[in-house]
């Protein structure tokens, strides 16, 4: 009887519904944000200023592609990845062009190798990267997203194509080039394939 009375007293000490009735009350749930809707995607780009890319992700290729920031040689030619087993799996970014992803105008320049056995990044790009596909350039500062707007194959010695690729003015773009066409010898191919990609939110 003493125990029952004690329980009754203790139970009666904390009125139902008061804060003291539950010594560890759960916090009220926060209201959920409104849904984006079926046709609205969250923003892709997160970087707020230009950056030197350290990686590239492409919608139809698996995994993140490392990017090497390289200087130009004495002939003012952009650096390319090393012709090694590791080099065939990375891209190069032209550090000396002075144009970065996120700049207001001009082409941020990338390149990659094509191998005759079909095993390099360039081969994968030739097989899978088309107009409308997404390219995401990344760094510690965040990411910037681009959509491929043009894919062209040009003769390797085309001056007009080179002028377009190296453009420093005009709308901001990524410009990515790989060797294509017929291989004439080590490092020599008849054509170049170039992708141009414009920034998207």
C-alpha cells in the first residue's frame, strides 16, 4: 500500500501535458521545405569564383577524372598528360591560358590522350560524349556545371579550329580537345575532336 501510494503521489506531482510530465521531451519536428516539383532540379554549380580544376565528371562516364594543371612548352603549346599508363586516365588543364572555369569570358582549355588500343580517356570521350551531356569541373572551391553545346571534328592543321579553341573572348565555355581520325604515328593523328560546353546553374 505504501508503494502504491508513493507511485500515486509521484504520478500526481507532474500534471499531464506539462513540461515536467516528460523529463526528456522530444523537440518539435522542423517544417519540411516545399517540394521542388517534378521539373525542377536542385542547383548543380556551387563554386562562387573562378578556380583551377582538379577533377572532371562526365555524365555518361563512370568515376571522377583527375585533372593536371600544366604549363605550356617553349612553343606555347598547352601541356598534355604524360604518355604513361597513368597519363591515359587523366586530363590536362591549360594553366597558362589565364582563363579558369567561372571566368566571365573565354575558353577554359582541357585536353586528353587518345590511344590506338582504345584504352584512354580520349577514346571514351569519342564514344560517349555528345551534345546535351553534362560536364562537371571540380576543385576544393566547389564545382561548376556545363552542358555540351557543340561537338566538332576538324583537321589537325585547321587554323580556324585552333582560333576557336584558343578564344579568349566571347561567352565563357569549357573547350576539350582529343586526337581523332587516323593515327599516323606516335602522337600524330589526322583530326581533332573538340567539345564546347556552356555553364549551367
